C-alpha cells in the first residue's frame, strides 16, 4: 500500500523530492519504493529523463486502474471496520425453536427497559445444533429448556448458566369425540399408548426419554407412532388425535383452556423444566457482559 501511495504522489507532483516530502519519507527511500514497484509491475512507470517526471505509457495505463483498486480497498477497510464494530457491540443468541418464538420476544422487551441492548442476531434451531453454535463460539448465549437430571454438553463443560423461568412438560391428547373432556389416548389405562416423540436432536426429547424411565407406566406400553423435530409439529399431530405428546405448558396452555387438547394423565406425569440462559465461559463483548451481569444479579 505504501508503494502504491508513493506512486500516486509522484504521478501527482512530477517531482521525486516533492513527492517524498509529501509522503514524509527520505527521498532515497522513496526512490527505492518506486523502483521496487516498477520491478513488481515489470515495466518502467515514469520517464525520469523528463522534467517534471512524467508517466510512461505503462504508467498512464496503470494509474486509473490503481486509483480504482485503492478506492475499493479503502471501501473494503471501512466496511470491515464497521462490521467489526457491529459484531463487537451486537448480542448473538441461539435458542431452541419454541423459546425463540414464545419466550424470547417478551423477555427481550423486559430486558430493554433495563439496559441499552443494540443490535441482536438470533439463530433458532434444534438444541443439538444450538450446542454446536456455542461450541464454535458463533453465539454468546444459548436459551433453552433444561432438566437438572439430564446433562448436556454445556453442563459437562461447565458453561455458566442462569435460570430465567420455569415451565412444565404436560402429557396431552386430543379430546375424545363424546365431548365429555376425556382424552382420546390416556396414560392410566391398560392399552398401548401411541407416542408422539421428539427427534434425537431435540433437547426436550432427551428430557422426555430420560424422565419416562421413572414414570409408573411400563415402557412397553409406549409405542412411538410419530417422530417430529420440534414441539409445534407434535402439538399439531396431537390435536389431530394421533397420540400423546409431552408438550411445554407455554405452548399448549390456551389449547387446554379451549379444549383443543386435554391432559392425558395426572400431575404425576408432568415433567418440570427450567428455562436457562447459558453463556460463553470466556470474556465476551462489553454489551454481552453487561447483559450477563444484569440477568445473573
């Protein structure tokens, strides 16, 4: 870049001494820069026999193209600096699908009343994919459901966390057609139970699979009839009468009130949840550290 700026200064002034003075370097060093640039180009760029020094045909061709390149480089530098500043000042979250849609917007609104948040980047995916984003340091925070008895990679590697709230997984079924409020599929009977299960990458799926081992119903009565990636799909399948699903109360609370879904078992079948915010264990941008200090106080 110094050589290129030296070239432009000499082309403008036509004098090695004045160009060197304008560039605030000694004339011998300035002359070496011009010669090194010409060696790199492979042609003389200046006619040194003329006074003032003039561009050769090669130099005349080189100058306008060089100015465009330098303008593009400067624009690229400015954009990179702006992106760096935005990246440093922004908050980057990963969240599981349901919490990104239902919990995060309200929580963010409350947070904004207490601090200047700035730009936010949200990535919504399965819990397993969100774990990967944290491991790759592509996000600063992960918002997810958690059960104290079901460890994840974040727990194993001691990512700091704070509990922002609670929820509960409720076993639900479509109501029976007799309109008496009884479930089409129930957990306290003797028949096999069609089970609407979460996929293997789902954090809620890990929790349900772990906790069902401690429930009173024998495992062979649960027969998986459908596997879906997230709770909103399982909710739709449950409403259609396809089976029983353990769904977060935040998702099905209104459905239970409206009678679209009914409980498929008593409170003993509920699975309590925490809504947790995990953070990177290393230092983060100041705005991210401020957020953490606020929510963990």
